[in-house]
C-alpha cells in the first residue's frame, strides 16, 4: 500500500488521511457476527468499496468461477465452510451477474493462491457487498485452498425461449426478476457484445417485433448504446427511456453462432476459390472434406458474395487444425450457420483432407443450365466432372424425419418443393439421396408416405437409379413432372447418419439409461467425462428440464447392446447433443459399467407402462394365468405395477376387467391369490363396480395405495374369450364412435371374401333345392293323373267285357277286387246305350281295343316314369295274381298299341 501523501495542500493531506483511516477501518473494524446493517457500517462501505475488488476466476466467463477478493494489493479467496446460495446471491448481485444458480465448494473451479480472506460467511442474501456479511473476521480461517468457494451466476443478460442459450429473447436481470429488452433503438453492436459475453460467438441475427406472451409484460426502462468492443453488457453506456417507457413494437431477439466467419484460402489472387476455413472460438480452422457436398459449397459461395459453386476439388495440403464438423445444407441457405451441423461421433480428419470450393466469382454470372434429363452411366466419372460446371438450381432435402438424414424426399425446382413417387422406389434410389446429402449409407427406402404426405408437385416417378449417380434427378425415370401418383405415395429414406436420442427406464420419465440411435440400431452412451453442461444439453433436448446429473450408483445394466460413443464434451454454444465433440463411433466405445444413466430435473414417474399417451386398457394386465385372459389383476399407477385386494371382489368387478381387456364375459371372480401372490404395491382395495362400467377406473374404491391387505389376498379373474382389439382413444378415455378398427386388414378382407363365397354357394343350393321340390311336385301330380285315367279306362272296358246287363249292376255292384273303384266318364266320349251288349270275338280274347274317338291315351313305360324302373311298372300292372287283368291293351286311333303284360 502506498502511504505517501499526495500533494502539499491541506485538502490533499486531509483526503489522504481519510483514505488511510478508511482502509484501516475496513481491515480491522469488523468483529465476528457483527450486525453490518448499522449506519456506521453503511458509511464505511463507501470507502471500502473503493479499495476492495471482487472477481470470479477460472469459470469460463465473468459470471462463474472461484470467488476472489482484492485487498491490500493481494487477491485472496473465501473458505467454503457454511457457503450456500445466500452467500452466492450477494456475490452475483455485487458483480451485476444476475441471479445465483449454484454455490460451489471444494475448489470446483480449481485451487487459488494467496491469503484466504473470509470463512464461515453468514449472508442473508440482501447485503450490498460480500465482505459486509457476518463471518469469523477478516483473514481468520481454519482451511486451505482445497476448500475455496465458487459461484455460478446467471449473468446480467441471457437469451430466453430459444434453441439453447445462444438464441432467444434478450432479458436482463433487475435483481429480482428477468426483464425483457425492447427492440426500440437496439443495435447490432449491442447484440455482438451480448453474444461475446455469453460465449456464443457472434451475432448473426437481430429480430424485432417479437410479441409478448405475457399480458402485463414490462420492458427494461433503458436503451443500451454499446460500441461492440465492451467485454459485457453491464459496462455499456445506457440511456433512460423518456418518461421511463421505451418506444417499441415488441421484444428483441438475438441469434448467435460460432459458425459465422468463413473464408477461402489459396495461393492464387482469387478471393472466390480455395480451402474453406472457419473462425471457431477465435481460431481459424480448415473444414474436413468428409461429407463435404456441393450444396454446402453453394452456401459458402453465396455467403462470400462469390456467386455459385462450380466444383469441390480434392483438398490440398492443409493445416493440422482440421475441424471435423459435418454440415448438412440443402443449398438454399444464405449462411453456413443456418445449416444443420453434426459433430458427435465424427472421426478425426486425415491430414490434407480439407474441404475446398471453386465459386463462379461473380454474383451476377449466369452459367448454362444443367441437363437434368441425361442419366449417368454406372460408375461414370465424367458426370461428376461435368455436372458442377453448370447452374444446378435444384436442391434436395429430407423433411419430417426428426433430422437432416431421415424423412420425406423433397426436391426444389422452379421455386417449388416437390416429392418423389414411390413406384419402383428401392434401396439403390435411397443410396443416391443419402450420398448426395452427405448422410452416409442408405438403411431404408420408405414408401406410402411413411413420413407423412407432402404437398406441391410430384417431380419424379418410376425412378430406376443404379446407386452410383451424383444427383437423384439424374437417375432414369418417367420424366420430370410426369407421374400417376398422389402424395399418399411419397417416398422417403433413412440414412446411416440419422440420429435419435432417448432414455430407457421401466418406471421413470426423464431418467434412465441414455441411448442414441445410429446406423439403424439403438445403443448406449458412455459417461466419461460427461459434465454438467453436457447433461444440461441432453435434458433440454429431451424436454426434461435444463439440468441433471449422471447417476454412478446404479448397478450394471442387463443385456448387451452397442456402446456407440464416448468422450462427449458439450459446450454451452451447442444447441443439441449432435453438435458436441466426442470420440468416434465405435461398437464398443467403453466397458458395460461405464454406460450412462441420467437423471434430469424433470424426472417423474411414468404415467404409462409404455410410451405415452396410453389408455386405461394399457394400465391393466393379468399375470400368472394359463392364458392371456385369466390371471392375477394388476394395475399401473405412479410408475409401477401393483395388485388389487380381493375385499368386495365379485363377478361384477371381474366383468368390468374382462370387458376392459377385450376378453369377453367374466366366468369367475378369483380370490385369495389363486394365481399366485404379486409383489410391489397393493394399489386398490374395496373395489365396487356395477358391472357396466367401461373401465375399472370408473368403479368406486378406497384411495390409491390405501389397503389393509396382503398379497395373499390378491384378486384375479377368468374370462370367457381370447383377447380382442378394442377401439380406444387417448389416456383415460374410451371412444364413443362406432368405428371398427382393423376391418379392412388382410384377415378381415379374407373373411369378407370367404363369407361372400359361402353366401353364393348357399343361394345356389337353396335354388337347386326349390327347383327339385317343384319338379317332384309336378311329377307326382302327373303320375296321379295318369294312374286315375288308367283305372277309369280299365273299369270301362272290363265292365263291357263281363257283360253286366244293367246300369244298376255296373254302378252299384263293383267288380271283384275293385272295392273303391268308381267310373268317371272320359270327356268327349258318348255314353254307352242302356241294355246293349257287345260280344267279344274269340280271336280277340288276348286284348281289348277301344273304339272311342276324341282324346286318347298313349303310354309307354318310359314316358310314365322314366326314373322309377320296376316301381313304375308295378304301378301300371297291378299285383301278381289279380285274375282277369293279365292281358290288357289300350289303343287309340292312329297310334300304336301300348301293351301291359
């Protein structure tokens, strides 16, 4: 400390004395646990604040790190004994760093040097300076630098409600709450200061007129006038808004990116060709040529004002500092930072494999249009050389697949995005798409609008790629814009570089084993050296809050699977896990005991046993039975399966369970753990149903988990049928419509066809039966009429032959063996004269010929009944032994006789 007295005037001497006294007071006047809220302490604070300084060290920014205080020319630390969030709040507010997020201990930001100024701090959180909090006294402590305290503050400014911490609405901390900044007079230099302070690179976009969701939102009552070189927003000049109200049309939104500065480096004088380099965190690094595409090169040329990309030649000898990020541009972006980027799992780039581009050099230069309708021969190298030297205005992208390497295939042409029809779509076509987009190998060629139906034109149909073409539109096809399809036939692809993320747990949401989908397979993620920033990005990406932790106390995971990636080290500028640097993809990147189990702040019990949302039916199951429709009743609640007590369990409750599971009617309500005792919770007791409820959840019961039962009283059911698929809707509800899901499935169609065929066969059989019965009735009537006519004729002839003398005898005395015969005159035949008899000549004893005229009967045995055979013969002959009827012949005029013998 400089103790010389400045100046020779009395005023100077007095001022120097006051300063010396103030310093002495600051270093010695404090007593342990004194009350610093007195007026004397407030007065002394004005002197102390000028001599002592506060800073945060080794935290990566001005608002995080080890707490250090400058006093008597030396920077010292604070011991972490009783260090908590109230102490951290004072530090954060004193530095203008917003709210305290964490109070760290055990030298988490490294061990300091020099003295330890404070120990056992007891801040209330309201003090203006950290050295005004109660403590053991200045310089008094019983710890070493392994116990240095630290803080993590939110900062004075942050970007909220965006894709990560590097984009969103600008908000500043007032000491009590986060207040949005208006877009009135907000400048790009101010945005640059904010992005630099947040460690987010440079500002690439400033958007105004962002509407507020809050109805009573307040604005920050100052305008910031930064010049762009300030280290943080806190020190920028500010101008109060007139009347305390800033004129605005909404909140201001800023987008930062580390992928902003791009240049082309070459030995020639041209500024529009050469090796592609990018300024990343203050260092110029060459980009790797792996997966570098013409679409990426087009974006670089456009960003530099160099027209369009002509070609991407092989990389020349480059720097050792190769950046291995893979960009997935569609070609229409105006800046490289707008393209999706992948760093996770990307292997190191080999020396000299640098990305290069030759641009047209003139923004207004017009190149000849590419001939898209000439298909490329398989393995043709000439096509690769000639294709770039033309203006290829078409672009390719994948949509609605959850990433740049999976989705519906769309092509931009003439200002319109259109799709490809799936006629003839196969893996060879998909290979061309994946390679063109720099997405690795094709895993699947999807059809029937697997990723949803597109809109606009359908550009291609009946594609027949060999798999070696450079562009998908250079494959043979029906012709550009020619098709007979609808958008329900849109084609899609899944490439090997497609990535997805999930947590696997039986009973928890937002906690579990971390898995990543790569190369068509789910595999685990290794936990080394996963830090808080990495876990925060993972949790945010999964919608599970903005913080979490790695659980190292869980046991070894069962089963085997790929362990895809290790050494993940995310930066806060990364908006997703895919942008985080890591080790390369390997099937076994670590040992099984190093698989990562993550617990996020949004951890909660699963509301469904499977993926949400789910129905009541999926929260009910039968276990331990001899079929899927019998067993112990178990219900899902609060993240786990539990049983139902058999108190009051009857056929009515069993009926509801069977119907809810689609198992038909209840046959038996089983009690006393007949299907074996369960484990876990007994969720329901005293269940009382009417029998007509659609769900067990609609029945009355004791509150969840309140039971006086043991598992020896677990309830069960036996249902009549096998499980059926019932129409259900979202969780907790059941459909009320008459929809019949699955009726148009393959089994349903086959059943309909078989039913229709059986119905037709039945109709044919019924028709034949009715026809046969009608024929039988007609034939029977014909035979009756025939037999009656024969009897009448025989009666007439025999009466004549026997010579009956009187009509009375013929009428009243029937002939022998004809008790019930009665003569019926034949129409058209004149009656025989009374009393006349005609002798029959002897030569005609063997037959009798009728001499009547008019209608005649002419029979043959076949005509009488062609199908009856001997039975028909018996009907016409009579029985054997009937006297007087052996030789009877009937004849008619002009016909041959029919003999009955």
